[in-house]
């Protein structure tokens, strides 16, 4: 069943209204008619099965047929902090990361990023990233929309570490020798043993991944001083857009979302 995220104001006591792109998608793309059903969620507290009553490309109305539980979110809330990659790679990270279960995305600037950051284009880019997250969340039947944060400077990223229960810094060990860097899953298990993570609590985790050029030793030292734990993602070199997805899948498994623990 097609899912749509709407604002809390669009939810009434007995029905919902959809407008703009959502109404156009229902009427023109999906070609739905009165009597057809969708799922509507406000991404916070309410989710329901809706029976459509009025279908128009500019405005769609429907009655609430059934309240639904919002139970599709991972217990651990993992935000992906991604060093700005070039091209449309950030869009891929947001789309696929949303499908896997990321709670949010925090792009940031760092020493070795290849892309030329242009603050004047940020508003348009954030709008597009938000739209990609919404569409991916609807496709994946998420209960909540991932947050897409504005681009952070490196110092702002370090300051944000204090907002999380655990910060995992994906870093390439010098020489990539076997055993040269503790793996991501090992860091999770160490945190469990130390009592920093438990299987039944909604912990907030930050997964920090670099751009195409990786992190400099100076940045790795600064991240460690700010409380991050360095972690490896294997002996192979992953692309900037692959590393966060591999790390996120690992964390979802370790949280029990994919049968781990």
C-alpha cells in the first residue's frame, strides 16, 4: 500500500488532506480513485490507513479507517555524518541510508574533501536532500522521516559529538595491516561490555565517514580527543558512498534490527 508523509496539521480527528506533490502523485501518477486506500503518517505520533473520498490533482481527502502502530523504526537511532562527497553521491547515501534505517544525515566539511563547497547553493541542496529522504522513507515504509541537517564545519561536527551516546569514527589505519584497527562491530561489543550500550534502550549513535580523500591524521586525533572511537570497515578501501552504507548495515545488525545481538 502506498505510503505518504504529511504534516501533523493535515491530520484531522477523522480524516486527512494531502496537497501539492502528494496529491498530484495520487491522482496523476498512481491514478487512484475514491475508495482506494493509502497509509498516511505524520512522522511523529500518528499513522493510519486511509480510504480516499475525494481525489483531485490539487487536493486529496480521505477518511481514517484504522490507526496503525508506528513500529518500523530501529531501536538505535543512528545518524550518518558524511564528509561532503562530489557529484550526487550524497543523494545516494541519503536514499539508501534511509532505506536501511538511518535516523538522520549530517554532511560536513573537512580537509580532504574533493567537492567545492558553495554555501549559496545550500538551501536548494538541502531541499532536494529532504525530498530524497521523504521519498525513500515512503518507499521503505518507515514510520519516521530521517532528519537531514545543514552542512557543518569540522569544528561544528566535533562539538556535536556531545549530543550522542556513542560516536564511531571510520578511519583507515596506516598500511591497512591485519589487526591494525579495531572493527566497527568490535567497538559496539566493547561499548556493550562497558555498559555504554544496551539492547533495550534507544541509544543515539553517530557514524562518521570521510569523503573521497579520507581523513587526515590531524582530524583523526581531533575526533579521538572529542570522544570518538576509531573503527575499521575491513581491509579493503571502500568508496565514499559505500562506507556509510556498510557501516550502517553493520550497526543495524548489531542492534538486533537484522537478527544480531
